[in-house]
C-alpha cells in the first residue's frame, strides 16, 4: 500500500476535545504519515473555548504523537485541507447520530473540490455516545473519575474552570 508522504486532515470544533476525538486522532495517525488536526472557528457558533485554547488543549493530549500537528482555521474545511497540501479529510462518525449529516457534508465537499476524499472512521462502541455537548452538560455534575471516561485527564481542570466562569 503506497502512502508516501500522505497527509490527512481531521477537522472539527473540538469544544472540548473528547476521548472519542482522541481515539480518532490515534487511529488516523497510524494510517497517514502526517495528520493535521484542524480546529475550526465558526463565528455563528457559541464556543466554550477560544480557537487558541482548543489548539493548546489538543496539543497537550497529542504530544506523544510525533506525526500529529494542530492548527486552527476559519472558512471552508476543504480550503483548509488544500492549504495543508492534502486532499484527504478524516471524519469520526458515531453510528447512531452522525451518518446522514457526515454523508451530506462529504457530498458537498466533493462538489466544492472533486479531488477531495473523505475517510470515515467509525467510533468504537465505548465512544459512540460521547459528544462535546454531552460533556458540557455533565462536567460540573460529575467527579474527575467519572469525567475521565469522556475526556482526557489533561483537560478536566481547564474544562471545569471554563464552565464555572461561564456559569457566572
């Protein structure tokens, strides 16, 4: 299987990064020579963490992966992927919730850039229910041990601080 100098890009909001995201990063990093995690910024979406904070949190949890780089971007994901000298977009898919939306997005991306390929990695069963929205709902109600089933330990403290500050 020839994959010389293969670069793939995994885009998302990662607000916050979850164990499900980290699992997709780990798997994609094994498939490609280089994986760029693209932290998207959408001005119309209310985010908990700033793009810079999300990049920093992801960098903390991927520091052991020598072929993973983290960058932020705004605008179209396909343009960002191209700017990274790639034509491969990695997407993590939770079987019960993401399939239709991800398929629609893949088709739109192919219309925007016919050479763009999307590689779907199905979430493992233990992460199929984990979402950033769920994390925000349970973070202040659960202890560190419970929360560590959903997010990397390195982001528990910053997550709690951000949620407490947002709660006022």
